[in-house]
């Protein structure tokens, strides 16, 4: 005997993902977990993924995990994530690759900085609340552009100071 339809609990329909399928987000979430937190160190709450483990291989490990991180961002772009959010995601990957490439300290950095999980979280939030994520991402993207511009200006200024110092030293 079947229950009346109002008492039956059907599983909720998966949310539609703009420009893609629901399974794509789930696959990206699994890849991010594999890269950032596949095992937990016994007796601690610290989890590791392939990113810090492969980072132990000089050069090649960081390159390999960096390419997988870029794949996540590329798939997010194909799923309709706005440019401002993609800029944030690329910034996460850049920080991960740059920080992870420092010998010894970089491996510890990779344990703490989980760019892939952060990026998949942004993708998930975009699917669930596209307007909120778009507004936040625009602000962060603007901040990133301003910081980059400030770094360029500071670099030029330091270059001019160094050139003046060299010219003065040669006199």
C-alpha cells in the first residue's frame, strides 16, 4: 500500500547548473578533495591531499597540481561562473602555486592553503546564490586589480630609486 503523495518524501531535485550538469560540480568537488584533503594524519585534525604530497617533488609536483587547479577553474568557466569570480579563483591558484614552490616552507603552506576546496566552494555558492557571489567577486576582483597596480607602481618606484643609487655610486 502506497502512502499519499503529500506524505511521500521524494529526494530533492538537483539544482540546475548554468551551462553544465550537476555531476560536473560533484566531480570537481571530488577532485578538489583529492588534491587538498584526501587523508588525515592520525592523531591530529590535519588533512593532506595530493597537492602537498606531490609538492615534495621539486618543480614537477607543483606544476602538476597547478595544472589540475587550473583545470578546476577552466571547468568553472565552462559552467558559467562570472569573470570576477574566475579572477578570484585564479588568484587562489596563483597563491597556491607561488607559495607551494618555496622549498620546505611551501609544502607546509600547501597543507594550510586549500585553493581547490576554496574554488569549488565559490563554484557551489555561485550555483546556489549567483547574485551574492557576483557582487562579492566584483569587489574582490577590484581589490586584486588595485593591489596589483600598487605593486607595479612600487616596483617602478623601487627601480627608479635603485637606478638613481647606481648612477650616484658610479659618479
